[in-house]
């Protein structure tokens, strides 16, 4: 059996180096490359069978499709692209009426090609986003810029704090390092709303009320202050220290503990953890998907700063992200001097499309499935259907089903690309599989080819792929050339100093900026006592689900001690939910509507929480985002998915 090196450039933080192996029966297995320092020889279950499960799926779209009545007919690339170019020509003088958004189907440099084309047209884009906007904005407010401790930091930490990051599901390779540190005696504390995924990684857990991390961080800071354990040298490097101390004095420990539903012993434990460092805080993104998501992150940063965790080897806050400067994606940027583009708010996109003035006539969605992944999703679907909508999409997703034209892209391992991943500091080479192993279906084109074909029709110059790739490495701080990358499979960034070790921050005055507010959590509205939460899942990547996975009703979980349980008549099958099996159908209700679900009881979950699968498809009855109201978090235009309240209803 021969092995070929390649890489997974998929929307995931781990960015694995892979070995592709062709078996005698023609199946291709992918496994983690044993020589890559971060991948360390294993990859997730989702990727092992990717060729069979995704590339060779029988329902893959393999030719352009044009809307015809309620359905579609096949078309040639010429016909489809001529049609699209014709519409764009008509809008050339009113680019505000064109909306373009490509998401991160992959992190490839070439993959982003349509940004090059639509940026040059001056098309509108989105403001805010789905993923990590509140956290990003909070980091910039506090530190002035986003810099990460090195991914190997767990190995030099004295203590580790998993603050809302489920390693097994989200980033198993960072999980490997935490397990390795634990083996050497490094203790790990986890803070989450009662999520069993943390159990293998943590010695101790603190269960928190969803959305209330700022009160827990404030309580730990207050305890450190009261016991004289704040790091005075660190405080001297902050702007806003006096105001913060006054804010802590204005709240009693009991009130803070009640706000986050954490007992005083756990608050003391957290304070001890932070003062007996260096403590490495590994922060997840869940806590920023609430109305006060930015403030939550800023309080965690403040706790790390004031306890002396920042700027020390083995300390720091890992956010998983941040530009390490080793690969540039700037090639798609519009030339200087182009007028500022119009933006529509991501978090309320459906409403914005309905009311936009001037209207949006043309929408391009690529590597993005908003009808499954954006709030108020049914409204987005309605708005897309009323416009000329192009979807670059390999499957008949909810979003593709709303399109006027569907263009089927080549996927991972079907064309060459390079990428960086958020969780490590390597540039990865995604090598296509050799044609005698697997060829892309004849009717698909890579994102890059699609954009090149469109650019030609619009009279725009378009660069060649090798030039783009070489420049993406050259314009950054590479540790090698494109040839080196092709030969070696990956390149590591040059070593970076420990962030903020010199005590100088990237803010205007060079100081760390402490958060100034501690805002109460909005109350649950009358009749909706549960938080509708949709956490990352180990076996699913966002909305990339096979339709048949959604044949049964989605299962939602609540705690056995959730107040809603007493109000439901859990018959025998409902009770069996206690052992993890779902019960009989009930309805999940929000002010936007309802959907049929089954209930399972999950001990340990916070009683306020209802956990539903994320990324389910509306057309399969799994469209939880159609129940999530359009709402922005306090910073960055982040969609506040977890700010949604809901209830369960049972038919008589
Ligand atoms: N297998 C898999 N991996 C993925 C993805 C996937 O879909 N599947 N998605 C990728 C993407 S795009 C992203 S953005 C990341 C997201 O990964 P995460 O950063 O983990 O983000 P979420 O799934 O939003 O957050 C869920 C986590 O936050 C915790 N949490 C939720 N609310 C709170 C709270 O109020 N306080 C605290 N302390 N914790 C809370 C939950 O326990 C849960 O572990 O994962 C990436 N990796
Ligand atoms: N309720 C709720 N909703 C959420 C979240 C949540 O926590 N709760 N999390 C949010 C987060 S963190 C994120 S990042 C967003 C993600 O939201 P999306 O960006 O919509 O993510 P995906 O579901 O991965 O959609 C990617 C689409 O690209 C297609 N695709 C795959 N490979 C390729 C390719 O190579 N080329 C092209 N052109 N297309 C391809 C897939 O079939 C899929 O339809 O979802 C957000 N939605
Ligand atoms: Mo994300």
C-alpha cells in the first residue's frame, strides 16, 4: 500500500497533516501524519473516510444547475457563467445591489478567489459574523492586538484552565497536549455549563450558569483582591485598575456567586488556580455567543492579567486564532482607493435583505450554508429565493435549494491549495490525490477556476495560481518557499516571542485595558425559561451533515433537575431518557416558531440549559436556527446564538 502526504484544510482548528492510503479495493483512507509535530499521527473520525463519505457521495452535485420553476435543470458551465456575468454586468454601476459572502469551507488561499472578483466589483459584504467576532473585538480592546501563546504551552504550564473549550470535540490535537501535561502531573480545571465532553481532560470542573462567566471571573478577582493576591506589577501595566477595583468593591461575593450560580468554594478554587501559576487559560468560543459575550471574554482576560498569567512562559490565554504572520491571504484585497463597501449585518441578515434600501438584487454564497447556520434562518431562505442567488455548493443544502444558479465546486484533495490553521503555526500543503486514485467529477471546478472563468467574462485581470501561492508565502514571514512547502508538506512559522512578555501592549498607550462594566444578565422572558444552546459536536462539522443523519427527530437534552422536567409528562420512554435514550416527541418553542424534537435527560447539565444539535437542516426538520432570533452580542457584530430562550411543550 502506497502512502501520499497531503493535508486537511477544512474549517477546523487542527489543520492536520495527513497520509492518504489507497487500499486494494480502491477505497482511500486518510490518517494523521506521524511526523507532523501537532498532528502526531492521528486525525478525527470525520476525516478518515472523507473520500468515500464526501467526495464520492452519490448525492454530490456534479454539474451546474439552473432554477426552473420549483426545481432545477442541468446546464453547462458556459451557460451558467454567461447568465451570471450578464446579471453582474447590469449591476456594474450599482455594486451596492450585489452581496457577496464566502465562508470558511476550507482555509485555502486559492479557495478565497471570489473575494478577489467581488472586491473589484465593489460588491457589498457582511458586517459581524457567526464565529468569533465578540471574542476578537474583546481581545483587541484589552491587548490591542491578537497574539497567542505557542500551541505547546500546555507542556510548560504549572496549571491549566479549560474555560469553555471542549477539547475532544473541537480540537483533539490540543487535547492530546493537555493529556500529556496531565500525565506529568499538571492539574486541569474546567469551567462549563455541564458538558460531559470535558471529563477525560479535567481533574475538577466548575459548572456555571450559561452566559455568566463575567461574574465568575469578577468573583475570583474579588477574592484575590480581598486576600492580597493581585499581581501588583501586572496592575501597574493596566489602564483602568482603580475603576476595576472600585467595581469589585461595589459587588458582594455572594451576589457575584449567585449571578453565575457557582459556590464560594469553587470561586476560591479558581482564585487559587490563577494565583498559583503560571496558569495557561484555554478559552472556548461558547461564552462569547451570548448578549454580553464580549464582556464575558474581557473579564476572563482581566482575571488572567491581574493574576499575573499574561506574558509568562506557561501562562497566557489561548483563544485559538490570531495571525502568526506566516501566510498572507491579502491577494484577494481590493486595490487601494476603491470606495468603502456597503455592509449588511450578519446577525439579522434575513431582515436586512428584506428592508435594504437600495435593495440587494444579487447574492453570491460560497462555502456557506446560512439557511442552516445563521440566525432567523427561515427568513434568510425567503429572502434568498426572491433574488438572483448563486450558490457555490457541492450538495443540495438548504441554501443551495434557494438558489437561481448552483455551481458545483471541486473539494479537498481534488485541487491544490495551501492554508494555515488557527490551532498551530504551520502552513499546510493540500496536495490533490493522483488521478488514478481519485479524480474530481468531470463537471466540477475549483473555487479558483470558477472565479477565473467569471473574471474573464467581466473583463477583470486574474492572476495564476502559482503566483498567488508563492506570494502568499513571500509577503508574510515564511520559513520557506512554495517549492519547500510542496516537497516537505508543511512549513513551520519562525519562532515568536512569548506574547506581551515585555509588558508592552499593542493598545495606543501601550497598556492593558481593563473592562469597565459588569452588566447584569438579561432575565429570561416570561414563558421561556430555558437557554437554547447548540454546542460543538465531535461527530459533526457545522452543517456538513448527510441528509439521512437527520431522518429521525433531533434529540435535545435538559438536566433531570431542570424545572421544565416537572412540567412535562415523561412517560415510560421519556423516563428512559435518563439512561441516555430519547423519549417521545415534544416541541421546542421560541417566539419565532417551534420544531418537533425528542427529549433526553443529561445529568450534570445546568438546569437553565437546553442542548440542541447545531447545524441541522431546516428542510429535514432540524432547523434550530430558524428558532433563533436575530440578535447581536455586545461586541463585534457577533451573532448571539446562545442568548436565545426557549421552552418545551407537550401535546395533550
Ligand atoms: N468536531 C467539530 N469541531 C469543530 C467544529 C464543529 O462543528 N465540529 N466547529 C469549529 C468551529 S467553526 C468553531 S467556532 C469551534 C467552536 O468550538 P467552541 O469554542 O467549543 O465553541 P462552541 O461550540 O460555540 O461552544 C461550546 C463550548 O462552550 C462551552 N460553553 C457554552 N456556553 C458557555 C458558558 O456560558 N460558559 C462557559 N464557561 N462555557 C460555555 C460548552 O461547554 C462547549 O464546550 O469549533 C471548531 N471545531
Ligand atoms: N445555532 C448555532 N449556529 C451556529 C453556531 C452555533 O454555535 N450555534 N456556530 C457558528 C459558527 S462558529 C460558524 S463558523 C458558522 C459556520 O457556518 P457555515 O460557514 O455555513 O458552515 P458550514 O456548515 O461548514 O457550511 C459550509 C458549506 O460549504 C460547503 N463546502 C464544503 N466544502 C466546500 C468546498 O471546498 N468548496 C465550497 N465552495 N463549498 C464547500 C458545505 O457543503 C457546506 O454547505 O456556523 C455558525 N452557526
Ligand atoms: Mo466557527
